[in-house]
DNA sequence: CGCCAGTTTGACCAAGATCAACGCAAGTGG
DNA sequence: CCACTTGCGTTGATCTTGGTCAAACTGGCG
C-alpha cells in the first residue's frame, strides 16, 4: 500500500528520502492542486470491483473514504489479499501496462482515479511529483517485504497480533479498533483460514489481551502482550 | 529484486512504462557512462555481509558477478530471504535512511556500489535516471507481491516448482540449472524447512520431473509438469 | 418470527516441522 | 595415500500447527 500521497497531510513527500531535500517549496502546493484537478472521483459499492486482475493499467488511485482490498485469485479459488488501503492510501500503480492484482471495495468507498497520461504531464512539469510517486512505490515495497516475513516465517498467533497492531497504528487507534473487513478478508490477508483467525482472536480474548464487543470491533486491552506475541 | 538497471543490456529502462516514451535518446548513453563513473567496485567473500539490517542506507548496489541474498533474522533465529540477486540485478535502495534487511554474498561476488549523493546529482541532471530507479522499485514491488501469494497460499510442492521455474527463467537456463545457493537458503526463501525442500526435490526426481546430478545442479526434465505443479 | 450471512466452536485430519540418523564429498593432517 | 573431520544433503519416525469438515450461534433484516 502507498500511504498518504497527495491531498490532505501529504506527509510522505514532505521530505524526499532520496534527495534528503525538503520537498515543500514554491510550486509544490500548485502541484497538489493540479493533482486534485486531474483526479476523477468514483464511488464504489461494497464488494464491487475497481479494476480486475489483468485489466489495462491506465491510472492509479487514492482512497478518499472506505476501505479497498488488493487481491488475487488462484485457479482453484484460493485467494490472497496483498494489502488493505484506507483513506489517504494510494494503490494501483502497476508495472507492465496491466494490473497484476484486482482491487475491490471492502466497504462502500470513494476513490479518486488519476489517469496515467495526465500524471505524466505533471511529472514533466515538475519532478517533485515523480519523486513522490517513487517514494510511494519504495514505501509499498518495504511494506511488502515486511509482509513476506510474516507470511513466510510467523505463526498464526504472531500474524494476528501483528495484524491488530498494524491496523491500530495505521488507523491511529489507541484502544478501540474497528475492522472494516470480514474475517475471511483477514484470513486471506494473513495466509490463514477463517477458522484459525477466529480461534486466535478467541484465544486473545480468553487471555484478556483483547475484548470483542462486536464482530467488527476490537478493544486492545493489553498492547504489550500483543507486541510480545509478535516476536515471541 | 531489481533486474538489470544500468550497465550492459539496460533492458528495464529501455522503455519507461510510466511515460510510455522510449528512454533511449541523446544523452542517455552519457548517463550510463556517468552511472558507471560513480559506482565503486567491491568484492565480497562467500557469506560476508554487504550491509547489515538497520545500517544507514547511503547507497544502492548492483551485482556484477556472483549471487547476493537479501535477508532478515528474527529475534529467535528464524530467517527469511526476501530475494536473491544475480548479475545485473540491483538492490539496497531502501526507504527511511536505513536498510530494512541485510545483504550477504551467497557465493563470492562482486558488486558495484552507487552512493546516494552522487545518484542525486545524476537525477538532477536528467530525470531518465529517476524514472529508471522508479521503474526498478515498481518491478521489485511486483515481484514481492507475487512472492506474497507464494508464501501465503501455496503448498510446499508448488513453492519449490515455482522456485525452479523462476530461477530457470531468470538465469536463462533451458535445461540445466545450477543453484548457487544452499538448501537452507532455498528453504528460507520459500518459507519452508530444509528437510521439506529436500523431500520435495527428491519427489520430483522420483517422478522423473527433474534430475539432480549434484546437489547444486538440477536438470529440468519435464518443465510442463513443474508448471502444472505451480497452480495445481 | 424466521431467514441468512457471517462468526464461533469442536472434532478430526494432514501438511509440513521437528528430531534423529545416516550418507557423502571436500578438506585436513598424519 | 589414507584415516578423520566437517559441513551439507538426504531420509525416516514422530509430533504439532493449522486446515478441513461440520454444527451451533448471533445479529440484522424482511
């Protein structure tokens, strides 16, 4: 996932890691406005597809509201979710002219679509935007590598604990965490089955680490225990 | 992994996907020469570290010869290999000022190091280099996503079959495939144990899908069977 | 109220991990 | 030149984690 590129906050490109130069300078704000200008708003209903695997990649997206999942289906129906994108996250900038994964709305969502040709023109005008895009991709790559470690080497308990903490951090939740996605989505994100996710959550509840007031709401009662479970 | 950026071949930036423009034009070759100019050659012995996890990221690298692994160690010793880099592949361009993974030589290797500050100057002179770097990262991200699917949802047999085919493709091997890495490296790359890797390889051998003339050499006798095993 | 989709729990099963030998080829030193 | 060591690789026996199958539960909604 690419977090917070463009729009409100714009924390990612505030400083370019590659150049070490602060990116905020004259002309920068204009670009933001320009970016907003070329974006096309689009509402997506729950479970509706934003783009399909293999479809031509003619633009990239940013989540305005709601949650989006980036996923892939195997021939026999096994599914894998590469990432969840929340408000402010960008996605869909794939290489090779077509999307490698499909994007679907987890809940009713609004996304902004930035056509590639218009983005190109912006890039030609000012390379800050190119740096931002590059940084975004780099960030996504770092996230993917961390997730590879999780999928390749972590136990079910560690995966679920990591997931809860990641989600809490990304959604700035201190205690109460609401999950926009279903258990099956979590399972497919963590490389587990829905039953295992349930069991681990129930286990955490039994040990007083979390509370589950409703299926899509989790209270983090003992964050330290979760953190300990991550690299046990 | 970032394949073939800069130097001989330079296939990746031959056409920029983002802009759709052919990147080869006047001044391009100069940049290649310039890139070679800022690179510092370094020989690395087998199993020696090129940079460590958490060390400051002051440059990126390209493999000249040999093989490099990008890996991470968990607190309790579990290891994960994010990628293998062969001659021509680039690596080490991490975000956030420090390396998230460590890089080690699988076999005796020679790498070229490109300091970040010098790269910046090149970028300022011509943005083709920025595009190339960006494309490289995008490519790495695509690879990482594919690997997430493998680690999250594939069986041991599918993983090993995918590995053999990936390796064959990347090393342009038609039949005979030599593995520079040890079984343990393969296991840590595929999220398996060394015993499972051995057993699966032995199984393939028993069914006549491959031959194993020596531990580090594998002959692909039935490529179709391997391909079928990938998405069985 | 009853249905339905999603969630939870339990009983059982299997893929792959762990533990333990054994094989084998490349050094190493006498 | 040959015992001996050492580091991988391979194979077998057993165990554990998480998957599979099945049933019960829960909350929302017509």
